[in-house]
C-alpha cells in the first residue's frame, strides 16, 4: 500500500516534536520527486524531479545501487564542486560529478549517502544512481537555501 504525503507529514510531526530543524525533505522514490515542506506551516517550498538508485528496494550493502528508505537527519552540507567520481564507464574520474553541494545523511551502516547534483542532468527523473538522490544543480542550490544540519529527509516509495 502506498502512503500519502499526508501520512508522511503526520508521522514527521509526531517524530519532530523534539527534533531540531526547520524543514522536512520528502523523497518519493516511486515517483522520482522531492518535496520540501515548511515544518511550521506545512507549505510546500520546493518540488522537483530526482534520480534515485538504479535498483529497487531497501539499501542493504555498499554498491547495491539502491537508495535507502527511512527517516534520516542531515549531518552536513558540504561544498562538492571540486569533487570527482569515476562512474566505471571507461571515461575515468569526472569533475563536477556531485554538483556544487553534497547534503550528507546519517544512514546507519553507510557513510556516503546524500542528496547532490550531477554531471548527468539527463539522468534526473530516472532510476540510475548508485544509491544517492541526484538533482538538477539549480534545484540543488534552491534546496541548500532551504535546509540545514538537523533537518530530516524522509525517503520512501509512496
């Protein structure tokens, strides 16, 4: 059964009474959408397409190309414009692989899971990532202006 955004918001409100942070980020893996909701009034501040893991289901092991599901606090927002990544496609490390920012999540058992930009904008709106949530760089910049350490990211299939 798919859960509605209302269910997610209700659950978040119950969980967030004692949690720091201003806004809630909801990633709907099934519909490849990200929404930022103002915690105080429930207004939608941002809605945009994303790319998620190439494989369906809950993340189990490093390298399984699945995006984890659950409620994760943001632990840092890191400047990543100088980072590179080798996608294993024979082209070697690519500059700008993560866009300008990497929003690192506290995902138990994993250290490199987050929301970030991409050097492959055509991949946004597809199931293609190695497990992170990819965004268009303009949407990522808008997101960074709305969130901070301690805000929660809810990832699921609704």
